[in-house]
């Protein structure tokens, strides 16, 4: 049974090696098939007026700051977010609508970019942990094989190491599945920011 366990652990490592911890040699800790784009380009998500004159000023507006937090949260459905933007900007005076829209998008850009960077840093931290875990599993597989091949096998040690290897392999596989899911998040953030930016531009007109 422990031989079967050892083989399962090695197969798990082989699958990870085949997928590759890094798809881009420039970013050795990046685990996703999607290309790593360190930061969102403003031009890719905003075709409205320049934001140079607003920058961090959105933080000084309590209403805008509160709305940014709500709109940036992925638990807020996109259609609800777009409706909220329309209602918010429709309440602004005509002369202030453009300035308010710029403040709102500047806040969303800063906030979602920061969320995205946090997710990407987390993915790279997990990759480093996975590398360490893979080395430990390989080492434990070798140790298990040596114990089982001994002239007088110590069954207690074999069982203890076998249980440890089962746990290590389970954690490794769980992390691998989570990483695959989380790799979709940066792109989802890009898409959300683009959609919110488009809604703001439409309601500024």
C-alpha cells in the first residue's frame, strides 16, 4: 500500500512539473498559464479624459471613497455596480459630472490594481511553497522506499512516514487546484475595471 502511495506522490509531482511552475522564464515564480502582466495599463481600461489632475484626490472625498470600495468588491454584481454608477453620476451637477467621474475611476483604478497585485503576489508565494513541498515529498518518497527495502523493515516508521506522505501529498494537490482557480482572478479584475470604466465614461457624457 505504501508503494502505491509513493507512486501517487510521484505522479502528482510529475503532473505539476508537466504543467510547469512558471510559464514565463522572466517570472520564475509565476504559476499561471496566463501571461503575467505586472500592472494594468491605464490606456487599456480608460478612454476618458486624463486623470493626471485627480490622482489620489479621490481619497479625500468620503462619498467617492465609499462607492469605490463597494464597486471594487467582486461580491457586488457587475450590473448592480453599473446601475449604482449611473445613479451616482446622475445626481452630480452637470459642471461636476466629469470631475466626479474621473475621481471615481481613479479610485477604482488604484483599488483594483492593488487587489490584483495582492492576488499575484499571493500566487507567487504559493509557488515557492509548492517548490519546497515538492522537494520534501521527493525526499520522503526516497526515505519510504529505503525503509521498505531494509532487511528488517520497521513497520511503525513505515506507517508514520506513509501517513506523513499522504498528508503532504494532499496539501500539495489542494494547493495546485486552488492555484488553478486563482489564476483566473487577475483577468477577472482587468475585465471588471474595463467594464466599470466604460460605464463611468458613458454616464459622464
